[in-house]
C-alpha cells in the first residue's frame, strides 16, 4: 500500500502523557509544550504551577487564552478565583499577576501570542520571555535528558 507524503493540512497529534513536565527557571513552574509557531508568533502549552506559586506582574504583547484544566488560581488585581473549567482571555497589552490557591497544583492550557514581559513596581520591563526562549528551554532539556522532541514547530 502506498503511503502519501505528510501534508501541511494533516493533523499533527501530540500525546502530552508521553512528555514529562519540563522545569522552568522559577521553582514551582513546569510546562509541556504542545506547539510552537514560527517567527515568534507564539506557543501552546500545558502549564503546571505548584500550590502557593505567584506569577509576578507581567504584560502580554499578544493575546493569551488560558483554560484551567485543574486547580484554582486567584487574579490578584481583581480577586477573582478561576477554577477547573474556567477560561481567561487576556488581550494584547494586558497587565496582571495571579497566584495558585488551594492545596493542589494548577494546570492550565495556554495559547499565547507574542512575548511576556515581567514588570517592576514602576512598570519597567525586568525580563522578556519570547516563544523562542521557551523553545530553547525545551530543546536544552530534551538534549540534556536524552528525550525526543515531541512538540512541533509550525
């Protein structure tokens, strides 16, 4: 039987169960990348945060969609608590900070475009994280641990 060549219109499944949680630079944070988009357009990933973890004040340069798979988090600017099944849209330029509440980790499915800029109290950019930075973190971890690259670059 003839197998046709892969098509750019074909599905590209990723099995996150086969992928370990990749530690990030800050304690209590890890991710499972699902897809990276070319030219810094963005990425989609599962994001895990341990209880009590605080995400410091940051700004998104592009839109972000966050769906809570499990656990709860509090948006520190509004006091809103987002639980399992909750969805938060953050438009480009949105500034926020939040923390994990409760005793279980939070797992989010996040689709973010552009970069994330972490801010000082007076609004100065302290650190900028791009999709390329996250891709490099993932590649370095895979190389150091002899793991295959499962997330794709589109």
